[in-house]
C-alpha cells in the first residue's frame, strides 16, 4: 500500500537531468499501469467468487485503484516537466499552480495507500481475533464510509498549503514538487513535514502491530487443530494474512527511508545531503506502487498452493532419496560384515 512518483528518474549528480529520464519515466509508468490493471482484474474476479472476503477485497481494490490513479495523474505532469527540460534551480521556489497541484497529488497519493494498508490490517485483526464482533460491526456500508473518510483525510492533509500551513516547491532536478523542507522554512513548513511523516510512520507501525496480532492468533488456532469445517475459512484467513504481510513489508522497505529522511531534512541537513537522500528515497518509494499489485498477482491461494505442492514434492523426493541411500548403505555394510565372518 504511496506517493505516485514511479516514473521520476532523477540524476544523482545533482546538476542536470539525465538524458534517459523521459524514457525511464515512460517505461516505469507503463509497467505500473499494466501491473495495476492486471491486479484489478484478479481482484474483480475474486470479489465475484468469494463474497466472504468482500470487505477485504473492497479495501484491496480501492488500494490498487488508488495506485492506478496515482500513476496516471501525477505521472502525466512529471513526464511533461521532463519533456520540457524541468525547472531551473532559480525557479524552484516559484509557487505556480502546476507545482501546487503536483505537490498536493504527491501527498494525497502518498498517504492514501499507507492509510488503506493500516485499515486493511485493522479489519483483518478484528476478523481473526473477534469474528463475532467483526460480523456485527463490519458491513459493506461502513466499509465504504471508511474508505471515504480515508480519502477525505488524505485530501485534507494535501490541501493544508492552501490554508498557508506548509508549502510545496519544486525539488531537484526540477521535475517534481513536494513539501518545502530546507531554505527559509517557516514553523508551518516544519509542522507540515512532521505531520506527513508522522502519519505515514504511524500507519506503518499500526499495520505492523495488527498483522503481528493476527498472525499469532492464526498460529495459535492452527496448533489447537480446530474442527475440519473451519479449514476453508482458515485457508482464506491465511491467504489474506500473507497478502497483508506482503503489502506491509513492501511499504516498510519502500517508504520508511523517505519518511525518515524527510524529517532528517528539518534538523539541519545541508542542501546537497538532503537532495541526495530525497532522490534515493523517492526512487525507492516509487517501487511501492509497482510492487503492490504483484502482491495480489503472486500471493493468491492458487499460486501459494502450487508453491506448497512443489516444495512438498521436492522435500518428499529428497527424503526418499535419503532413505534409499541409507538402506543401500546399510545393506552394503551388512554384506561386508558377513563376508568378513
């Protein structure tokens, strides 16, 4: 479940845009869009077949759809800036409408997937630990209302600069806009950075706690060997937990550096160091929107079952070979002992 900058290919030399920037941007955008379309098709088919997972699948579909929109909308603006050579360093602080719109999109499409990943983890934690309470509380209407609240909360944060609570400026190498951190930052700018990074890190931490509780509960239930009529439900729970863990691990790896380095910029980092860290963080975070759809493409029950059968067959073959070798070796040893006697 981030800022859709998957096609920002920045040059770490800190002095010019690389010549292959537009090509890398277009290829990355194409890969991201294709991945999200495939994931949406898989989720739509799963929704029609498994109504018992309706809430989880509604959250998952919303996450992938948000990632898809995040590729298209900011991507077109970033690609346009690339094609026009970017903005010169002298104009980085110009608060033109394009930069404000692009910066707002970056924040909105950055927070939405993190919020959605947290909400999915909380919903599954409730479903696994308190199934009866989950059945009575979680309905389709409340799920849709929760989605609306999540999108509205992210939108309100993204619109804060419109009320002079923070600001967006062009970032090196002049092809994208984000929150102002260095050079004449006001208290509102620092507060905006802290709010954005704090909300992102808090969402990751909450998802980690919820997924840990859910995983331990499922492991405990499996050790107790509950009746067989719960086997199908447990298999669905395990599939959803594997997917949630995939989303959480991907988000933590891709997003934590950018969120932490963004705060680092407010405590006295020099400009060159900050720009280098931000470029690295942005390029790492950009993979979140590309990898998220593959969690649903690869970590499905059908794929996991095939992997389990292949692994089981491989282990059984190895055990059979080992037993055959031991039997042959034992027989040969007995024969040699008899001959010596």
